[in-house]
C-alpha cells in the first residue's frame, strides 16, 4: 500500500465518520419533528378505521372523511381538556398567582396540622418534617416562574398538537399514494417481509391501544368508586386524572396517589374541615383504596389485558418496561411495550431461524 492510498483511506474514513456524526447531530436537533411524525403515524393508524367507515358507510369522499375525522378528534381533545376546568376552578384559590400569601398561609396551616396530629401520637414530627424537607418551603415566590413555565409548556403542546394534526391529515389523505411510494423504495427481495411486518405491527399495536383504553377505563371506574365512597369533591375528574397517570407504568400510580392526596388536603383546608378528624383520615382511606385498585390492576387486569393484546408474557413485559425506564426514563416506559412488540414482529419476519427470536416470538 502506497502512502497515497493510505492517505486517501484515512481521508475517506474521516469523511464517513464526520458525515455520520453530523447526521446524528442533525437528527438530534430535529428530534421534536421526528417525534411529531411518529405520533402522527400512530394517530393515523388509530383514525384510519374511522375514515374507512365514513367512506364506505356514509359515502363521504376521501378528503371530507379525513377532515370530519380530524375535526371530531379535535373536539374530543377540547372536550377532554374542558373536563378539568371545574377541578382547576375549585383549586384556584390555593393555586392562583394572585393569592400567593393565601397559599403560603394554607401550606403552613397544613404543616401545623400534620405536626399536631403526629405529636398527639408521640411521633417525632420535627424529625419527619426535617427529613422530608417540607418545612424548607417557607416562601412561594417560585410560583410565578412555575406558572410561566407551565404556560410555555402549554404553548409548546399547542404547537405540537397542531403539527401532529397537520401531518396526520396528509398521511390519512394520501394514505394510498404514500403506501405505493413506500413499496417502490423497498428492494424486491425484501418487499414481502417488510409488508408483512407492517401489517402485523399495525394489528398488534391496534390491539395494544385498545387494551390500554380498556385498562384506563377500568382503573378510572375503580378509582371513582373509591372517591365516591369517601365523598371526594370532583370525584369523576380526579378519577380520570389519576387513570391518565397510569399510562406511565409503575411510576404513574404513585404520582396519581400523591396528586389525589394533595387535592383532598387542599380541598379540606379550603372548606374549613377539621384536619385531624376529617381531612387526614379521608386522605389515608383514599390512599388505601387506591392501593387496593393498583393491586387489582397489577395482578389481574394489566397482565391479562397486555399479555393478550401483545402476545407477550407478563414477566417479559415487566422486564422490558424496567429496562426502558432505566435507559430512557418515563418516556421509555411509555413507549416500551409498543416498541418492543414492533421489534419482535420485525425479528420474526427477518430472522425466523434465530433461537432467541424463535423463543420470544413463539406466540406471535
């Protein structure tokens, strides 16, 4: 090998590495757009049956069917958001930016009530409050920053929602042409495997989202029973909110319990209820009830629903969610099951003789 060939090889390798790194950086910078596209693809898969129904049953043309479907979806999202208005209004006195002093006062009253309650049972309240660092929040001046951050997040969500709906519109409208163009890009020797993978992934993901919808409704119903038994205000809205938190496996139920407990306590303070004899016992009973609901969900409903919808063993799903949570946090836990299911389908189609893949996909 001559020095010229060696130098050309080094330049070529350096160029490839540089282009690869720049490509990764570019993909990272536009990650939000990629996420919008992926979400739009999933949404289009979910909405496509509605479009087909409008076209076949009601004889809508393709564009009108797509517009009608997206309009109904938008109304559903708006209605869902408006459901939480009564809850926000009922908690507004304690969460309002214009009433920070009242919120500080109620917070200190809550700490004082907790201290008195614990002291009555000879429990070292000072040590508990110090370890939990609850007493360090003596000022609520951080609330304006929090509200501003929330408004910015809401603005980003609005932009994301508009982008997803816009992308979804064209995916649904040009569904057939996109599919034909996609087929043209696939090598002939791999076309059948790719198409089969897409079909199977679509089928399994549809079953997964239907299973998730069933699970959320079941949890909401059980939470609602618990809240109604103990007379919690805005029981339906809080039950719906807590059920939504369950989208995040394992961590979501804990967040839901904390949110429900805080809402009950702040409502008790606002209504002037006795803390030791009314508010705190109600919060404890509700937490016990929510714990029982989670026992039912974790041991009966979730394993049954998800193992059947994705054809995976419950232990397999648990390990996948755990690994995804370690690697990517809450986002990873949310997308773990559909992503893993897609990988299983692709593995079975392209590497059917691999022993590990055969073991994992024997039920697909």
